[in-house]
C-alpha cells in the first residue's frame, strides 16, 4: 500500500509540474482498472456478501451525488 501511495504522489507531482493531460488520464484509467480488478476478485470469493456490498456501494454513490448537488446549489446562490 505504501508503494501505491508513493507512486500516486509521484504521478500527481509530475502532472502538476508539467500539466500533462495524458499522464493525468493514464493515472485515472489505471486506478479505475485496479479498482475494477479488486472488486472482481472480491466478488469471486465464496464468503462475499453481495447484498451488503451493493448497499454499501449505493450509499457511497448517493452520498457523492448529494454532496455534489449541495455544492452546486451553494455555487448558484
């Protein structure tokens, strides 16, 4: 995990110094690919509770949408 954080910090530092869109896009794509693989392997386990996972993921998505909506409303007023 420490290596992941260090690599992410290195990549973001390079993005802000050079303002490279390609590097930023590749970091985003690679991170989502890794998250997708982690979720895929997690779901394949027999001890995995699908209902709990779906409820937790739904609550995170709803929280993000509500935070974006509230932030957008503050920007309009």
